[in-house]
C-alpha cells in the first residue's frame, strides 16, 4: 500500500486500507492472462466488473471508449496493462476506486503528519465542515440536474468532460520498460516479406526472359553466319 492509504498509529506499524483498484486490476489480469490486451478484450471485460460505487454491466461513455482506442493506437494495437495510460483510463472508469496516476517525478507522497508540517494546514475536516460541503454539493447537483434531465445525456456528458479535461495526459509510463511494451505487430513484417519475395520473383523471371532472348538472338546470328559461308 502507498503512504496515502496508511495511518501511522504506532512506532511499530501503520494501519493501511486495501486498494480497491488492485482487486479490479487483478481480475483483469486473471481473465486476460497476458501483459497486454486489445481494446475489444478490455471493453468486453471491464464494464462487467462491479465495485462499491460502480454497478456491474455499466455502459461506458463514448469518451472512455475513444480514449481506450487511442491508447491502443499509441502502442500499435495492444494496451499494456501495467502502464500509466491504462491506469489513467481505469481512474476515469472507476474514479473512486482507482487513484489518478500522476506522471513520475511530478508529485511526492506524504503521510498525514508530514503534509500538515509542510503546508501548515490540517489534513482533516470537522463534522460541521463536512456537513457544509455536503449541503453545498447537493445544492450544486440539484441546479445541474434539470438540463441533464432534459438532454438525457448527463452521464455521458460527464464522461466526455472528464476525458477531455486537462486531467487526461497522453504520456505513458511503463512498469517494465523492456518487456512492458506490446510486441510489434507481425502483419507489417509479413507484408514486407511478401513484397520482397514478389520483387525477387519478378527479377528472376526477367533475368530468365532476357537469357532466353539472348540465346535466341545468338542462334539466329549463328544461322545467318552459316548461310553466308
């Protein structure tokens, strides 16, 4: 568990919460049984995974599906399961379960006490502050529910907004930079080999035709020379 999921309760141990995203990713790994997957494999599997805040058999927004295909296109058709881009996609699919994967080196993890010491701010809300925040959020949600109800696109628009926001950063980061990349597609190599074979066949055929023409020309010259004598 990372530090953000743990509380330092004594000198001897920390009390840590389970990472619900690990369970989701573990199910994907168990079903795929490979470090890479196609968008079709992921789209057939991930929407069926329920969580504490997302029901099973969910309908992914158009933006999420598009972003997944963009990740696959970035890697030549396959998606590394242990890369930053797929983790980012999982965050938007399960925003309360999967943490946002910041680019390596842009953030640092701090414990609750270390953050308070560094910022001079408290790391918790009082009950009154939480209640005030809930009431303000409820009022904001009520004011936005009318246009969503009229348009019938609230959930899909929310997904479109999240994936088109500045939070989606198209920068990869692989756990294993050597073996984590998907293998290069074999079809271009096959096409190149076929083209080379066709070229060699044409070249050989041309050489044979030229040889036959030269032989016929020499035979005609030989007959003409014999007739002249």
